[in-house]
C-alpha cells in the first residue's frame, strides 16, 4: 500500500462539493502547500492522509497500423505470439486467410509473395512455404506487413500483394541472446527451433535453425475422385496417403557497420524437404469404363495401384550481399546488392499395378523421373534522394539471369514404345529500370512511378527433340497512389497499379507425361501476363476501435491458364495465354476491446470472380466469402485465453472449368508465462477440437469432361508449445534499406503456393 498526502479540496475537479456555513475560505491557488502540523487550526481539517491500493493504468495496444500502400500487424502487441508459430498468427492478420490445408490467401487470392525484412527470402518460396512458416516461432517477429500497393520498385516484378515478415530489431546494447522453442501435437508433429544473436563492436551475427517433423497421423488423407467423359466413359479412383515429412530450414546473417555512413550485410540460408521414404507407399484403387462413341458399350475395367518414392530431394539455398552508403544529406542512400539462388527438385517414383481387368493401357507400371534445376543471379542498384521537406525520388537499375533445366523420363513396364525422354533448358535475362516520386504535403501523400523491363527468353532442347526458339518482350508498368488523412484517426487511399507475370518451367516444359488416367504437357511458347488493379482503402484507428474497408477491382486479358480436354479416353492438360479475368473483392477488418482485458478482431473478405476463355467460348463466375474471428481474454493467475474460428462459403471459380472448395477451422488456446521477465511461456492449443476430420472438395463443372474430388484430412490436434528466452542482447543484424526483390515467376519450382494465373 502506498501513502499519498493531498488536500481534500483537490478532489473538487472530480466530485461535486456543497459549501458549509462557517467554513473558512480556501487558501489562494498559488499558496504553497505545507504539512498539516504547521497549518492554522481552522484549515488543518482540509488536509487528510489516505491509504489507497495500487493504481494501474490500462490501455489497448493497436495491433494494426495503416500507411500508404500497406497495413501492418504488430506481433509484439499480441501475447498469443509468444508461443504460436508464424502460420498460426497469419490467421489474425487483416486480409490474410489460412485454410484447413494450410493454403494461404491474401485478399482472397493465392497470387502473392512472401518477403523477409523488405526483400524476398527464397527460403520462403516453393510449395513448402507453409511448412516453413509453421516452423518459425512468432515471437521472433516484430510485425507482418500486407503490402497491397508495392509501387514501381516492385510492381513489374509480378505481384500486386506482398507479405513482408519483419524480424525483431531490439536495438541498443551489446551481448548475446537467444530463443529456444519446442512444439508437440497429437498428430505426431514435432517442431523444435533455436536462434541466437551476438554483437561485438560494429559486428553483429544471427543464426537460426528449425526442424519440423510431420508424422503419419498429421499427413493422413484420402481422396475420392470421379470423372465423366461426356458419354464416352467414366473413371473413379481412391487414393490413400500417409507419408511423414521432415522440413529443415536455417539462416545465418551478419553485418559490419564500417562507419556511420557505410554498412555491409551478408546472409545465406535455405530449406530442405525430406520425406520419410522407408516403407512408405501410396495405395490407390481405380475403376471405370471407356467407350469409343456415345453408342458403343464400353468394357468395364479396374486395377489397383501402389506408388513408392525411392528418391526425393527438394531444397532451396540462397546467398545475399548488400552494401549501403548514406551521404551527409539526411535520407540520401545508395545501395548495391547481389543475390544468388538455386532450387532443385529431384523426384523418382515407381508405379506398380495389379489385379488388372480390361485396363485401357498396355503396361503394368512405370517409373517416372522428374529432375528440375533452377539458378538465378541478380544485381541491383538503388538510389534514394530527398528534395526539400516534402519530396523524395527513388530510382534503380536491375539485371536478372535466370536458368531452368528439366530432365523428364517416363519408362513403361511392358510397353517400350510409350517411353518418354525429354531434356529442356530455358533461360531468361531481364534488364529493368524504375523511377518513383513520393510527396508528403500535410494531410496528403502521393506516390507515382514508372518501371520499364526488357526480357529475353530462350529455349533449347539438348536432346534434339525439337528446335529451339527465343522471344523478346518489352513492358512499361506505371503505378500511382494518393492518401488523404481526414484527421489523425482516418485515412483514405486510392491506388492504381500494373504488373506482369512470367511463366516458370512447370508451364514451359514441353515434355508429355502420360499416366493411365491423364496427360499433361507444357507450352514453351508462353509469354508474360499483364495485370491491372484498382483499389480504395479507408482506415480508422481510434482509441478502442480499429476499422478498415478496402474494395478492389482486378483485370487481365492474357493470363496463363490451364487448357483442358480429352485425348484417348484420358484427361489432357496444357497451358496458354488465353484467360480473361474480371474480379471484384472487398476486405473488412474490425479490432476492438469490448471490455476490460479483452480483445476481439474480425476479418471479412468477399468478392466476385469472372473468368473467360474466348478461344473455346467458355466462361465461369461466382461469389465467395471468407471470415476469421479471434478473441483474447486475460484471466486470473496470469493466464490468457485465446479462441478463433474461420472459414469460407460460396462458389469460387478457379478457372473457366472448375470451382474450388470451402474450408472451416476453429481453435482454443490457454497460455501462461513463468520466470522473471516472462522468459518461459507455455501454451496448450486445441485445433478443431470439435471436428476430427476436414473435407476439401473441388469440381470441374464444364468442358470436355466433368469431375469431382473429395479429400478427407485429419484436422483435429492437441498441442503443447514452449518458448524460452535467454541472454540480454538488445541489438539486431542491421539490414540495408533497399535490396533485391524477384517475384515475377508463375508456374515454376520457385512458386510460393498455387498461384492464381
């Protein structure tokens, strides 16, 4: 208990008082206060001694901040980040949703890129991005930015949205510090990780390593598929999969502050996906019938399949060097950067068939070998120059040398005439220049930029199976945005942007791969895609309420899309620049404190998508929506409760042929911190405690065939997570203000998830 001495009449500003007859008048306002034992007896009664309890002042930290072209979510202000992983926390970020299969969407689309500290981190590329994010502890992250208007520096590089993960800085002292994390759940997953940072003088180094093991229970799923060939037959299949997977990832970075104006930073890292191949098989059962015409009576067929993977390697390694020079003019910066990346995917699979009955193929199995190599070298120079108090120019030059090599082999048992051998090399060289102006005039902020890119693409076939070819492309990509701050709490932003996407080797590789039910082949003549987007954003950040509303419109006339058909009683898929898209999408976000020690956030998104392929006269449209609701409540005994629910509804087209499925999740978490400075945090999480299995459905509703698939996966789990901080370091590996960003490829092994094309 603390003792406070103050005049009773000092409460007059808070409590109404009634004058009493005979009481003396108050001392003058400017009269000095004295102790009661020295006051005259007629005034001594005005001084009292009170014992009051502890005084606490509470305020709600703002989780979301709005700036021109981006929203940011403050991870340090969310206690739930102490023990959760980054993928779990993405469910709470405005405009971001994560479905039951860990597929990430931003503004309802899978067309986005993931950056770390303002530049692309190739270790977060690839289809394993969600696995790696699940392995990164959220307590190592300062904030996550949703960059909806990247500007001329990024736009032509291929995406309209960027997720930028900003790691903690903790600048200040020297020393050493680290963090150790561990997670376990009932689906057989183990997620240990550790990081350590050290500084001595101008040198700083940080190292982190993480490992994620997903057990059989965590990867079990069953897929049921049905395909109908318009009266010429049908096929049905059942596939059961339960392959354990290990993911290793790590990063090492260092910086040297040469002097107050010069900084050199180095970094390197990557990830490695390694499935457990010992004794692992994927079993399947297929049956159906094939007819040569509508009037023919097809013969029924059936067979069993067993898939084994004797060899699988999928890894990404990258290295980066940045030199930054600051001049004596405040804000003037020159940066020179180099980045090298390599990604390799080697996959050997053996398919064996048994119990064959009237099968529509002449072999008893096949071995499939798919080896792909990706190399990329990038050099970039950036210059920032302020003019006066209100203007700033940003400009830069960039060169990319990108190489893809693919080796595909299909060896059929019992039918050598169907064997496929394909060697394909594809190189792309890009030269780019950009200029951007930023202006700040009181309540108004402006940004306008222009980017030019010249790309040279060359394809060759080392095995002589086809003639090589080359193509040159020239693209101009303007962008503009304006923001007005009505008052301190409200901002309005309008944006127009353009960007391009280039095809990756997955789409370009002409190798024809044929299985008992499908045929796929790439299209080496694909060109880049051009997209445009218009958006408006209103943001209100009040004392106890944060609101955001952002409608946007997207259009493209030459998107790369799948072209589907039927050949020889099998589904056939290739690619072409023929898709036209018109999409309208709106996001809404609310974050408030409904009562003491509570926080509630609601993230909603919904839109209309229209696709059309004029070459075949098909179009498909649909409305859909998604929602994420999260609630947090502080409890007695330093406990914290967190709960959330999310899902989607409606019918979302994925192309002119197919519709995607809907998803649902819910979770409950109880968390408590221990030790001095809350250095040890423990949490118990129940993911989908009231739903043991989830179902993901997809449908092909038009074209030469119709189909449906239903995947059943394990959604329920109960997890224990621990996080321990040690050391006293408050510094970071310093990073330059400008660096390399490559995000223009769609349909390649660098791809960060399934991109909308």
